[in-house]
C-alpha cells in the first residue's frame, strides 16, 4: 500500500535495515582488512579536509596525498546506498544523479566550512550545510531527481551505527544508565508540562497534547509519529507537532552550541545537554558537531558527540515504544473513559514495533569493535583504535554532512502545517523548562559523569 | 511524492489505519472448551452458534469499512482492513456507531513522515 509505514514494511525494505547492513559491513570490512591485509582501499576512503585560511594550496596538497580518496569515497557510498535504494523501492536513476550532486555539494561545503574566515562567523561545516540547504530549498524548487537523494533518516542512521563502532561498549555500559536516568527525568517533566499546559490550560484534545508532548520531549518527529499513532491522534495533530519539532530543532542547532560555548561548558556535559534538549537525532548531531568545531577540539576528540549519542540514542530513542504504549493505554481507557474490560485491546507489540531498530546496529557495532580491541595486544589495539577507528570516524563525518545537507534541503518552511498560538505556546513552555533543566542536570548534577566520558 | 490535494504541497505525514478483527470469538479464546470440560453435543452446537454470530459480526464490520473504501487482507485467524484515507478515530466512531463494541476490533494507526525531515 502506498505510503506504508516503515514498521509495516518487510525487513529488507526498511532504511534501518540498510543502515545496519552498510555500516556494519563497513565496520567489519575495515576491521578485517586492517588486521589481515587489504586495508588500503578503506584507508583511502578517510578523506579529510584541513583547516585553511588564504592558503588553499593546503587543501589541494592534503587531498593530493590521497588522489583516489574522493573518488573511492563516492564510489563506495553510491554503490552501497544505491543497492539499498533499489531494494527499498526508491527511484534508483534519480537517486544516483541526486546523490552525485549531494556528494559534490558535501565536498564543497566541507572545504568551505574548514576555512578560518567561515569559522570566525561560526559557519563550520554542520551549520553551513544546514544554512545553505535551507537557503536553496526555501527559494528554489528542487528537482525531483535531487529530492530522491535527500534521505536524512537513512544517512543519519548509517552515521549513528558508525558512531557505535567508535564508542567502546564499556562507556555505554558505564554512562548508559545515567543517560537513561537523566533523559527520563527531563523527558517526563517536559512531556507532562506540555501535556498539562495543552490540555488543562488551553483545553486541547488530550491526544493532541500527548503528541505535542512526545515531539517536545521523547524524540522529536519519531516521538510525535509513534505517540500520535499509538493514541490515534488526528493527522492534523501530528502534522502540527512535527512542524513544531522542525522549527525548534533548527533553532536549537544554532542556539545550543553557541550557548554551550558561551557558558564555558566542557565537551562532555555540552554533548549531554544537546542530547537532552535537542529534538531530533539528525539536528542533535548537527548541534554537537557544530559545538565540536566551534571550540576547536583537537582532531579525533569527539567527546561532545559521544555524550550526545549516549543521551539521545541510548537515553531517549530506545524508549519511544514504551511512551507509545503508555499513550495507547491512556487513549483507550482514560481518554475514552472506558474500563479495562470494556476498552479496545492493547497491542503490546507496540513496544517492539516502535523500537528504532538501527539502535541494535549501534550496539552490535560497539560490541564488535570493543571485543576486537580487547582481543588484540596493547600495541596493535592502540594502532587499531587510532587508524581503523579513525577511518570509521571520518566516514561517519561524511554521512553526517549528507545528513545536515538533507536537513537543510528538506526544511521547507512553507510546507509546514500552519498552527495556532495555543500549540506553539504549549510547546514553547515545554522548551523553556527542558533547556534549563537539561543544562542543570548535565552541567551541575551529573557533571562528573559526563566529564569522565573520554 | 503524494500531493496533499487541499494544500497543494507534499503532506507532512501520511498514515495507514489498520483495523484487525480476530476470527476466533472471545469465548473460545478464553478457554471455554478445555480438556476437563464435560463435553456434550449441545456445547459444541453452542460454540458453533457463537462462532457463526462472531463471523457474522466480522462480516458486518467489513461491510461498514468497505463502504468507506477500506481494503482487506486475511492472515491466519485474523482479518485486516486497511485505509490511508480514513483516520483511526473516524474508523472507530464508524464501528461504534454501527453497534460494534471496542473489544471486537483493534485499531493500529501508523504515521509516516511525508518527506525526509529529521
């Protein structure tokens, strides 16, 4: 059926599945070739652009050292993404052309975002990609072939799984429970604030209130869709909640990194704050990467992105199914004023159906590389962490750049649903509680934990 | 990309409403016919009668949903009705106002983001 949701599609037709296949294949391929030979190809994919000011020659020299790099990087991803695109039913011809254009743009944006002058104006690659995309998409009608390649979810999920490969499972085990605790505190308070303001103050439909609340607290668009579906919110409710999330997520990409820098936050707590207070995975990665670029961390230091990932993916995303189940139970009993015996049956499969499956790939990738490092002698382990995992980090950076461009190109404000001041105010009040609370927990209450994530 | 006829722009979300109707009636599922039950032909006739009534109720729900353009699919022990034009709350109101009870069906609503945002 047209427009079938991801969870009702066969396993092989979901973007989660293909993100897992591509990212895990890459992780396993890099690991085995690093250990047993043939690593040159994968090493060549690790294309990075140095910082430059007036000396553009620095860029050409760096790229010239790896002459096949840009081509190999392009070839690898266009082939693997296109196989996935074919199986998932995208228009492959359009995707091929569109991804080629997106790739060229990503190279140009990365070069431009590495320029010192642009950095002075905080226009590092993440924000530059976003701003450029939004400027173009809100002024020019994008061709259909290009739109086919704007797969924010596909790219960000691939990047998150690659992130898992570079995040030791020991860190997840250590910081994960705390991330869950902090995320639960903030999500619950924000959700109930938005819900209560919406339903008690503005007398909005409880299903609308819950959908707005989920969008503002659980995990952005995915949360609004999951909870909206579970409590049978109307299409209009979900559309408005998504519009809110989009607007505030984009604003937060610009505000949170600047605020974190101005407040003198360390990378660990800054990432945790962004993970608590950003609304969507892709937007949050943009904010965390933007913060990383703004504070000029040494190459390879991605503490902010790590703590962001722990907070957002481990602390928040995993629990969307439970929030959806809670909304489903409330919907058929409390909101419809029915006893448990009279009420429509609850589908407890909701928890699994709504579970973001790419998180499994994230954990598998982390466990795999952690076991590999643990099985190697210290010298080889250190070399593996620096070289092989360094390559994965660089590739993760490229998938995020495609994500940021896709966010920009798909954030077309004229296409958002128009909404009244009531949902806006309810959502805004939630944001005004979420952001300071997230800061307080990240930078005061749990600061020691977030500082300890290396 | 599906166009929103009212707004002339791509929809922010699309949805799929699924109504599932279990072929087995509640009595049977709740274990009325157990190994230790004292069995006689009358019990079997009563079960058959209840099953027929239950099947008639499902057919009745299908009639109501069919009028609203739902498509149907069968799986072992269950009939599914799908629509991407009738919202879940409308489907429920429709069935309740036609005299069916909440426990006779289960509605699952799945939203999908209309374009690749976040």
